[in-house]
C-alpha cells in the first residue's frame, strides 16, 4: 500500500478530521505572503516603490508614517485577496477530501479562503486573526472554546489529523498537533508539505504518514483515492 493509499484509508476510517493549515496551503493556491513576486508587484507596486516593502507580510506590519497609507495597503489587500477571491481547485479538492465528516480547522492563514470556499465559519479558527481584522482594527475571534469542544467530542475516537503546509519548526499549530497525535491512542497524523519541510518526530512515526510534494498535487491524488 502506498502512502497516499494509507492516508486515504485513514481518512475513510476516521470519525472526524482535525485540520491544521499554514502558509503552504495558501502558496498551493497561488497566494504567497512572503514573496516579492509578480502578483505582489502588480497589486502593491506603487506602495513598494514608496516604502520599499517586499512582501504582503512586510506590508501588513510596516510602520507607515500615517494611518491613511496603512489603510490603503490593507484595503487593497482585502480587496484582492478576500473580496476578489474565487474558489480554487486546491480548496475544491480539500472540500472533497473532508466530504461529510465532522471537522475542525486551525489555521495561521489570515485570508479567510477556507470560509470563502465553503467551510463553516464556526469550524475555522484563525489563530492569528484575519486581514479584515487588521483593516477594521478589531480583535480576532477566539474559537479555542469550539476547538476544545471538538477535541473533547472525539477524545479516544478515530481522529485523522491532517496537516497542510505547516513549516517543520512551527510551534503555533504543528507542535500542538504532534502532541495531540502522541496522546490520542487512535489518532493518525497525516502531514502534507514540501520534502524539505516534512517533519515527523520518532515518537509518533508509527502512527504518522508523510506526503512530500506539491500540496495541490497531493490533495488531488487524495481526493481521487477517496472517491
């Protein structure tokens, strides 16, 4: 049995899915907060020339000399990355992988693409807030209560932990997911990432599946195995 087949079987057998998502998922869709790429220059070129910012993440936290320019950057970011967003094949495939199973999603992505793609807002916890939170200077929604309720509901049951594009040294989401996999007897830990970012500690290697490569390609293959 291949790793893809093993992962598909674990998802089929699961009572629920706990999904962790970070930059790698957004990058698979074509949105890269750390890149000084053609998209960034097309959307923010004038602001880049004025202030020297080289990426969306720099633009979000740059110390602008006035609130007007900060608001202009954030307004444009929300317009291009949120309002104008259209459902991607990556998200279609993720929706198909989840199917009709219960799920909860923890993500450090601020673009709200998960909700915009059809995942229930009450089941998505943006642990660092959203771009719209930044634009409107509002506090992020703390859904830790919902997350804990989900974990309590599936404690001791067959939980598939699906990790999408989280860096190997990430302590915000990856570390808690690995710790959860270690203490939940029936949990299976499935991680999708580029080969150089794929990390599975020895303690949970026996209940883990690593799928190296382009997340967009891997999700498509997973979907095909689950149909």
